[in-house]
């Protein structure tokens, strides 16, 4: 029997997290959600990291969604506990102070799509497919499905959520659900290259920017603007803006003094 969980590999400032669900479709259960939350906490505390790549274990799927064998016998209290574990993992992706690149091949459905929506950049293999099929198995799409309307527009989101339709990678790119489509062979290298874009940046500023984006999603326009203004001003209590702008003007690589040392 395959052990479920989330593996973590660190290399050159990038952490790769691989979702290992049940079967080669990486079906998601509460144990996987808890493991993902724990891994994200680890990454958030590692000052040597600048980015995360999230992928499915194996070559067949990012994840075909939640494990119906685990869900079918839930009752109201256990159902709430289960869905909160998914919500906690997705919030971890939104709030970890590092950019997260989702590398998606094969099915990315249901709860797995909610996790992908919580990532900052989504790169898909040409064989990827996307959908929120919950209505087809007697459930509503909830929590991080709320990220779909601001990503693809309310009209498209309504259609996908209400019909449970599955779309291919080309359509996902057309509507803005993913940022890029590549071949399956190219996917690992392209995802790592996207993550490497952040290696020369200040971890503090990256974390601040992610917090600002998260607040844009959760607060009203006026509150989000006020939060952004305060966060912007507080950056100047650190040496990061001065070093980044000076390095740009001097045409050199910036040297940031983060908690882990000069980078």
C-alpha cells in the first residue's frame, strides 16, 4: 500500500514539495492535507529558501482530487473537520512567505484545483486537465474554490462550478487559469526555472508582497489599500528597498541581509 504524505527536497534555495496521495492519481485525504500544512510551515521557517515548487508525486497526476473512499462515510462533524484540513493547507500556500509554483500534469480536480489556485504561478503540461466536479458527486465546491472567480472571471467560474465540467490545458491557458503550457518532459525544468526567478530577491520583500496579495483577496478595497500602504511604508524600516534600488542603478546583483545571512 502506497504511503501518503508530502515529500520535501531542498536545492539551491528552492524547495520541491511532492504530493503523494492514494494510488497513482494522488487522491487526497486528510493526512495529505495535514502533511502539506506541516511542510509549508517548515519552508516558511527556512531562511535559506526563496521559492517552492508544488507537484504531484509520480508521472500520472498532480491529483485527481479528494479520496471519495475517505469522504463517503463522513458525518457533519467529521465532514467539517475534513474540509477544514483542506482549507488550512490551501491557506498555507497563500500565506507561506515564499512564492509557490504549481507544476501540473494530468488531472488537477476538485480539492487539488483549490490547492493549485492557492499557488502563485501555475504551469501545466499539455496533458493536464482541470475541473471542480463536486456537484457531480453530491457536494458543493467551497472554500478555496472562491479563488476561481477572481482568477478566470465570475461567468466562467460559475459555469465550471455549476456544471462540474473538466477542461484541458489549452482552455485553461485561454481563460487564465494557468500561466503557461509546456510538454510533460519540459514541465520539471520550466517549473524550476520559474522558481529560480526569485533567487536574487529579498525574502523579506517576497513575504511582504505575498501578505499584501492575500489581504487583497480577503479585505474590502479600502481596507486592502490601507493595509498595502502600511506594509509598503514598513519596508523602508529595513535595508532591502535601498539595496535593491541601488543595485539596480549600479547594474549589479543586490546583496540582501536576510535572517539567513547575505544573499
